[in-house]
C-alpha cells in the first residue's frame, strides 16, 4: 500500500471513529436530558403529594372530613406515592444508562486519539518520503546538468 493510500485510509478510519464518538455524545446528552426531566417530574409529584397531605391535615384539624373525602384523599396520596416510586426507579435506571454511555464515550475518545496518532505518524512518514523523493529528483537533475 502506498503512503498516500495509507494516509487516506487512516483519515477515513479517524473520521468514522469521530462520527461514532459524536453519536455517543448525542446519546449521552439525550439520556441526561431525560434524567433532568424525570427529576423535575419527581419534584412536581412530591409537591403535589405535599399539597394533598396539607389538605388532609387541614381537613382533619378542622374535624370536618367525611369518610368519602378521607377515602379520596388517601387514594390521591397512594397514587402520587406510587408515581413517585416509579419515577425514582426510572431515574436510577437512566443514571445507570448514562454511566454506561460515559464509559463507552471514554473508550471511543481513546479510539479517536489513537487513530489521530496513527494518522499523524503516517503523515510524517509520507512527508519524509516526499522529501526523500524530491531530494532524489534534485540530485538526478544536478547529476544530469553536470553530466552534460
């Protein structure tokens, strides 16, 4: 394989690895955004639960709560608590996904660096070869002009 072909091949490899790394970055950003969204949802559900709990305390404090109201309030609290548990479970799951993607991204970044090093070495070899070829041509021209 000629030096030019080797450089072109290594450049394509480096470009491909950069593209794969960039896709992993995008996936990480998407997962982090999903995690932020879930945390906001968890906070919102927690606030709603506290509001319902406040209503319950208020009604119980006044002593004017019916059994039907008690049942509905308890049902609302149970529903909100179940949703909070589910969202918290999803947050843990998404956090684990994010960590896995981060580790994968570190490896991909290393691959890109390694490809860049190989490419730079090949470029250096190509430049040396080109300089050597150019010097050889100049030497031949000098020999031909003195040989006349």
